[in-house]
């Protein structure tokens, strides 16, 4: 693969993670650059590891991964998105709880994994093309790191402007990403 192909693939693999970061981080209380970098790093590492895992699966598991990746992403993103929508519509408490200043590691890891399952399938496909996977995985991880870091800061602005509705919006975005992944795979099949 040439530089342009790797760059375009990296950008394509990071767009859903960017949208998820915008959606998740509208629910945070004024996230700072440190949180944005932390979130970007978690997503970037996961997004770099999944094509490597797909590559390692190789021919034997290619059909299994390809047959279920869209369902796994749909369920994970759907559950996370519906949870955020539910919280956004929940009756306000007598004393409104403060928004968290950061998301827990496991919540970010699950969201990062859900948005990177397509990268695992790409890794499987690249194994058939005899492509050197290390530079491709590194490019995908780095691009995702940058996109998610920027997404957190965009989510910060949206969260400040939209308040409680931002959490609902973020949940709808996550659910929408999962639905789009599912629709794309079902329509292609």
C-alpha cells in the first residue's frame, strides 16, 4: 500500500471514533486537553491493535469476524447510546449531580472497541493482500488518536451550548453509528 492509500484508510477507520468522541464528551463537565489526550490515546491504541488482531486471525477466522462484526458493533454502541439517552431523559434529581470531568477507562475502552471492529475486519482483509500491517496499524492508531482528541474538544463546545440535551444527542449519535454499521453490512449482503 502506498502513502495515500494508508492515509485514506486511516481516515476512514477513525471517523466513527471521532463521532463517538463528540457524542460521549458532550456529557462531560468542561473536559480539558489532558482528558482529550487520554481519550484519544485509549481509542488510538485500541484502533491500532484491532487490525493487528484481525491480521492474526487470518484466513481461518475471516468469515466469522466478517459475519458478526457489524452485530457486535451495533449491540455495544446501541447499548451505550440508549443508556446516554435514558440518562438524558431521566427526571432531574432534587440536587442535580455534576457532570463527570472524565469518563472511566472501561467505558472508553468498550466504546473504542465498538468503533474499531471494522478495523479488525480490515486487518483480516489486508492479510490476504500481503500488506505490511505494522505501518498501516500505526497510521490508523495515530489518525484515530488525533481525530478523537479533536472530537473530545468539539464535544466540549457542544456540551456547554446544549446542556442536558447534549447527553441525549451524544446517545443518539452513538446509537446512530451502531445502526449505520449494521445497515451498511446488511445492505451489502
